[in-house]
């Protein structure tokens, strides 16, 4: 009983000290590591972001079929990485993270690493690609939730600037990415800005 009183008093003191606000770290989304999805090693050293934590989050779509199982999503990740490295000549997969319709987040280059997803923003943003072609339909709810949780988690652990700006890829380059329906959707999300 005395232990419970001490805990209650400690929490009350914490609330008073923080002005009545308790800051909690959001739950970590389920992040599948590079080794878990079978990533190749990068062809060279990936630079760190020039601006860290980055002030931008750039949303992409893969413009491919979507996936709803971990096995299929992982196969797609390997194919994206092969294309980026073998055809485009990049050092690694271009995105920091990729999100599947299975609700999992897949580690690409990861936190703090320079991207290869949007030339003018590669050194100062986190690039998140949702697997699928979202011209005519929105992503699965599981992918939307996982993406939003990843951004929230990134802010809470200091890997994304707290007052970040959310953009669609088409706002940073001449492209239709991330597809009309996903682009319309992200305009309703926190921190989206009409100006890049």
C-alpha cells in the first residue's frame, strides 16, 4: 500500500513539474530490419543526412502492385533494391523506409541516412514509400496507420524535426508520385504543406 502511495505522489509531482502534461513516446511501429527482409549490403558508404533531424518527410508510392503479406512485401523490397542498385546505379535502396499493405514498416536506409528518393531533398528529409500504385485508390488502412505511426515515432525519438513539413514526392520533383489518391489523402495529415 505504501509503495502505491509513493508512485501516485511521484506521478502527481511529475505532472505538476511538467505543467500537468505527461509526454509519452508513441509505440514503436513494427519495423522489419534490413537483415529480416534480406537486403543486400550497400555498394558503398551511405552518407549521413546533412540536416539531422530532418525538417521534411517526403511520401512516395512504388507504382507497382501492392502487397498484403510479409513474404510478398519482402520480395518487393528486394526487387526495389535490385532496381535502384543495378539499374539506377545507386548505392542502396533509395528510401529510408518502405511501408507494406501488411502494416509493416521495412527499413531501407534507415534513420539519419542520406536518401536517394528526391534529389533536392535527399540530404534533409525522410523518404517513405508505400508499396502500391495509388492513382485510383488509397493504400490499405494498415499501411496508412503504419506510415502515420512511423512519422509520429520518428518525431518522438528525435529522428524527425518536431515541426517537420510533410510533402508528396510530386511537390519536390516533376512526377505524378505518390499517385492522385495518396496525394489527396496526405493533404489531410498533420504537417502537410502546399508549399515545398
